C-alpha cells in the first residue's frame, strides 16, 4: 500500500499521530498540493486543533481559491473562535462559489447577526428559505431576528409558522408567549403560557406571567424568572433601558439627597445592582460600595466598570440575613418591581442599618397594598410603603412622583422614596 493510501487509512481510523506523520511526509515532497493541505487541515479540524486547521485551510485557499469547502471550514473555525468579521468574510467567499448551498447562507446569517448586521442577516435567511422553503431553523431564526429588530408582527408570523409545523417547538412558543403578551393579545398569551407549562418548558416564567395576566397577585417573582430575564438582557441592558426606555431612576434617587450629598456614606449596599447604573450615579458619595444581583451576567458587566468593592450573586434577604456589617445607605433602583411583599426586606434592612442610615428606592404605583401588574411587574401603593416604614422603624423623609421607564412609548408612573432609620 502506498503512503497516501496508508495515511488516509490512518486518518479514517482515527490514528491522529500516524496520519499527521504521513501527511507531513507527503507534503515534504509536494508542498504546493492543495488536496494534501486540505486533508491535513481536516485532520487538525476533526481533532479540535483549530489554529492549526485554520493555518492549513488558509494555505488551501491560497493555492486553490476556488476550494469552497476550505472557505466554509474557515468560516466555522473563525465563528467558533469569536472572530466574526473573518468568519463572515470566509462564508462570503464560500457563498460566491456555491450560491445554492443553504448551509453556507444559514451560517452567514448567524454570523451577520452576531456582528449586529441585522438587515444582511435577514437577507441571508431569506435566501435559505428560497432554497429550502419552510426550513424550521430558518423560520425560527427569522423570528428571533425580527424580534430583535422590534418588528413584532413579522416575528409572530415566523414563530407561528414554526409552531404550525411543530406544535411542541418550545423555543418558538416561549417567544410567542412573550410577543403576544407584549402586543396585548391576552387570550393567545394565556394559551401559550399554559402550553409551556404543560410541556414543562420555562414553566416558572410561564407561571409568573400567567398569574400576571389572570389577575393573581403572588408574593414575589421567582428567582429563576428574574435571573433568566436579566441574563438574557445583560449585553445590551444599559442601551435598552437608558436609551430606549428613558430610564433615569438612579440619577433621580441621587437627586433626592440634595443638601446631603456633601456627606460621604461609609458603606453602601446596592440591592439589585444589575449592570451598575446605580453605582455610576452614586460614585463619589460612598467609601465602600457593595452590589447584589441574581444575574451572574449582569454582575459580570457591573464588575468591568470597576465601581464596586465586592459583588455578590444572591438575593437581598439571604445577604441581609447572613451578615452583620451595618450600612449607611441602601439603594434599590427598579428592584421592588420584581418583589411584591416587601415586609421581610424592610425588617432586614432595618436590622443592618446604622443609626440614621438612608434607604432610597423606587416603586411603580398600585391602588392599594401591592399587586402583580399585567406585564409581570409589581406595583406598591404609597400607603403600603408608609405602613411598612412605620412598622419596621423608618421615618419617611421624602416621597416624589416619578416617571420610572417607558412601555410602548408611554411613561410608567411611580414613586421615589427616601427613608431614614
């Protein structure tokens, strides 16, 4: 058996070392052979050695620019390595050579989406649909893309097509529940959430939203629901909340300290710190800043800002129960919208409060007590907050009406509170 045949046998049977030695020997005698370079690249690729594979696939396209599989595999490697510009370039080259290959355009669409080039991604997916009509993955990705572009009607249309073909496609159902809810199609949203619960997919989220739509009031949103919501928004949270929803609650809370902002607080606890927007608003006012959040991805963003002395992935009550260090300032900006019953938090904050410490927080409005509102957030009546303050040993210093954020281009009304222990 000649060396080439023997080397291919080693390759096919998974003998990496022998196949590598064989290809290297063959290339020593024929270094400009694109087929040998491709096979060596494939050997590295199949064994997870991506840098070496990229080197040899690049060698292939240098020797044989028309080698579409080499361009395609370079796209896969660069995508896997997070080098999306080079991945897109490689897939583009492959697409020019194979204009009827649906896989190439599908992967190019994914890459364009990663680059934020949504219009180009959309065109790629449409191309795939012309080649493979009703392809489930493509319809689903088009739905996600339209959702990201806030083209909700188109997004619903694509997800509904997915579900018509596959009634138990839980990811499409999950998105449909959210979109129906957002667009006020209450009956469809309820039915979709019920289907998700029946399929036991994201049932905690579905149960919470179902309660919100059917007029039930629970004590608090489930931790797993909060974590999932904020993990999914972490990359673009600041942009979405501040730029698109007009969110300025941290700055408004700081403004409530007018006349006191020359005082530096020794220890501050940011309860539900998210990406650190409150940390930014209150920097310079505290010697030590501690942040809490349930979302590890939000904490990762906050940590990169360098504002916090420590960050903790935990819920508020667990943190307050487990320590003894007193704080002079407690912050909860847009946090209590995910917690209905605030009695335990008020009690625990008071226990960890230094004498005269300040408690600043925001709420959305409710007519009385607290209630779970249709969009899944909680509202609190001013009378409820005042009652809790009195019971737990706080003095209400200020209550200010405020616009909390926008929803469907309408301001959500709320209150800002400043309490003193």
